[in-house]
C-alpha cells in the first residue's frame, strides 16, 4: 500500500473531524466535556481518568494532548491518533472506522 496515500488519507480524515463529535463517539456525554474558547477539556479516555480533565483538544489544530506524564497521550497528536489510542487500533483502521461512524464525505475505495 502506498504510504503517501495512507498518510494523506489520515490527514484528510483528521481535518474533517469535529472534536466534540469525536469525544461523543468515544463515549463522552456532552456534560462531561468543557469547552473553553477553541479548546475542549475532558477526562482522558486513554488512561481512563475520572478525576481531572487532563485531556486538552485544540479544535483549530485538530490535535490533542494529555497533561499526565505517564499517559500514552502525553506527547499529543492528531484526533485520529486519539481515537486510535482509545480503541487500540493502528492509524489506518482508526481513520477508516471514523469515516464510517461519523459519515465523513471521504472516499475510502482505495483501502477496501
């Protein structure tokens, strides 16, 4: 499979993701998500935090970072990476799953 096509596809999916819709897909109720300007704060689904809203999502950059140093999400990444980490998937399967689950208008035929 063409690595450039795969990377381009994942980037295209990431650009079209709505951070709040993604968090809802992961399992968050809207009352558990705190919106502050263009940022979203939530309990981190990667390390299953329930006490602190340690997950920071930048809606403009379509990226995330967890503030807990021992979390896999501490280094941050794209929203597709966030979904992949929470579901235990590689990036391409995660991106394909997101296209289907959120009905994103992206052609996936080349990956069937």
